[in-house]
């Protein structure tokens, strides 16, 4: 018990030190920098909420005796473990996007998202588009493929293609 109290005091002390340092730095940051900090703070808070919800879902799954990790994805979509909802969230001030596939979040800049939109919109078929999307990601953002578990002919790349087609249009 004494150890956890010390750990709590240490965490509180470290937090106080970090807050003090952050406050001292803020006065020297310009408006654009402050906007960026706000954006990043919102992303951090959102990620913390997602992590907490994932932990709650996992606890619910364990309490039901399933023994499997509860992500809510397969249950909510009625699909397989390979299926995952795809969201493309616009960042504050239109500077970037967050690609959400299942419980993975990847930050992308506007140029990256628009490159994928162009592929999705201009390909002659869904098959060609998903292949080109996968190849583009493999070339420029292999972290998305690895972290989000994308496969060349999987349902997740199909869902990404569909979301890009539905959510964005190219201006002529």
C-alpha cells in the first residue's frame, strides 16, 4: 500500500512539474502554434476516451465469459473480425485528418487524404481502386497497413475505398 501512495505522489508531482513547464512555454507561442496545441490536445483527449471505452468493452466481454477481446466492431457490424468501421475525421482548422480503422487512429495530412480520394474517384473499378490504394499506402504510409491490419483484398481496404468515395468528391 505504501508503494502505491508514493507512486501516486510521484505522478502528481511529475504532472505538476509538466503543467508548470507548459504554462511557462505558452506565453511565447504564437497564435498558429496555440491552434496546433489545441488540435493536438483534442486528439489526445479523444484517444484517451477511445482507450477508456475499449477497456470498458473488453471488461464487459470478459464479464460475459467470452474470453475474447471485445472491440464492439464485429458485434456492431455483424461482421467478421477482419471487418472494421472506417472513419475519416477532419482535424480542426482543416489542416489534416484522422483515419480511424477499427480501434486504430492514424493522422494524415490533407495531401495524403486527397491523394487517396483521387485514386478512389478515378479508378475504373472498385478492384482497381482498392489495389491502387493498397499500393499507395504501401509506398507512402506502410504504417497504416501494418497498424490497421490492411490486406490487399481484405474488407478493411474495401471499407476505406467506400468511405473515400462516399465522404469526398473531386472538384472539376
